[in-house]
């Protein structure tokens, strides 16, 4: 009976109950979120976007129309290749179809060629789909222009932009973006326990501001060390200062979100933080383009730190394009969640000691 008595006492402890919830809820949550989010993703290729650049003037307009009619993707015209590449580097389109000058004339001589620029920094699935369709687009255009279906009339030139020459570099967005969230979440679990211990001795506001100071130091020093070490092994397009500054902001957003959960939910805050993991992994856009997710999930990543972090690092590492919109998202996440934390601590009506323990 001793074993069963101990087992009974196990269930009287809150941490045991929380641990059991983790064991059942976390895998169930991943199953539900990912299977509903990814369900039918490869059937939603019509949500992918490509750009068309026509350098052949009026003669190329009919080619534009043929391309638009032959692909299942959303299409957008751009006046110059440079403009289209900028938009592609921002992640708004996955491929550019370039109709070169004199294409119609070269076509008559049997020398027609379409050039396809494919962003290698895009998600694995969308990149594979778009690159694989290039040959089909050329064949379709050639068949419509010449009436010859069996023969390759228009040749295909695929140019891979933001090419990954070092596999380690391809892992960096996940390391700096998503693993940061995991690290900060784990840190705040331990700081929450420390806060409850200190609440027996100190006023809740002293504990709160001391914790904020500690977290601020972590948000500056940890990114400095991690960014420095990372750049010993790989060389991103962005400078060290851009990488470090962005990582500081990622840390701050992750800290504010994970801290807020403990203020609102106490010990169950850890479960909330873990529950955000499948959403952030799915909506980061590096595994599959967010446009291909079920509509409910497409914009959730805009409100989560790790999703924004991975998207930002893809730009900083591969193309060096602006991350201003992502910076704004991270600032808003940090400001709103930290504001909720501050308000929750301020509005708590319990005596100072008890409030500190429960609020943190």
C-alpha cells in the first residue's frame, strides 16, 4: 500500500497535475494544429505568387497573357527585373518569369528563351513547386506560339537567387529565431519559481522591477554572445550590428510574451508558452509558404515573436532587404504583452507578498 499512498500524494501536488497536462495536451495540440493547418496545403498552389517582367514591349504582352493563363498561381507584372527581385527578396513572390528583349524575334529563329528567377530562401515546398513548373510554362508558351507540342521550342533558363552554399547558413534563421523562444520560455519558467521564493521576503514591485532589469540585461548580452559565435561560422548578408540589433528585439519580444503568460495564468503559463510552439513553427514560412496554409492560420504568425524572427532572419541572412515591417511587429508584440504584464501586477488586489508570488 505504500506505493499507492505515495501515488495518491503525487496527485495532490500541483506540479504533478501540470506535468500530466503537458504529457497529454502538448502532443494533442501539435496533432490538431499541424494537421488542420497543413491539411490540403499542396492543393493551394493557387495562393502562391509569381512576378512577370516583360522586356519585349508590345510583342511580349501576348506572352504575358499566355503565362498568366497557363499557371495556377497569382501573377503580378513588374516594369523592371530589379523591382521584381526586390519584391521577391521581401518574400512577396516566389519566382520571376523574365521575358527578354527580342524574345519574339528570337522565337522566330528558334532561339526563344525564358528566364526564371527562383528564390532559394523561400520555403522548401513552394520553391520546389515553382521551380518544377518552369519547364511546363516554357513548353506551354512554345506550343501556343508555334503550334508544335512535342518539340521544345522555348528553352528554360532557371536562375537560383539567394543561393545557399553553406547548409549551416540555412539553419541560422531557426537557431536565432525559434530556438531563442525555447530558451527564453525555459528561462522564464525558472524565473517564475525564483519569483515565488523571493515573494516571501520582498515587495512585489521590487521583485517585478528587479526581474525586468535582469531580463533586459539578458536581452542585450545573450544576443551579443550568440550572434558573435554564429558569425564565426557563417557570413550573412547583413552586418553584425544589424544581426545583433534584430536579435535583441527578438529576445525582448519573446521575453515579454512568455513572461505575460505566467502573470496571467500562474504555473499554467508554461503550458500556454508551449502551446504557442506549433503555431510559430507552422507560420514561420520556412517549411511551407504561409499562403498555402488553411486560411485560419495564415496571419497568426504576425502576432507571434518566433514566426516574425524567422522571417526577418531569412531577409537579413540571404538578401539583406529591409525588415522594418517585421521590426514593427516585434515592437508591438513586446509593447502589448509587457503592458498587459504591468497592468496585471498593478491591478492585483492581494497583499504585496501574496501578490508577488501569484503574479509571477
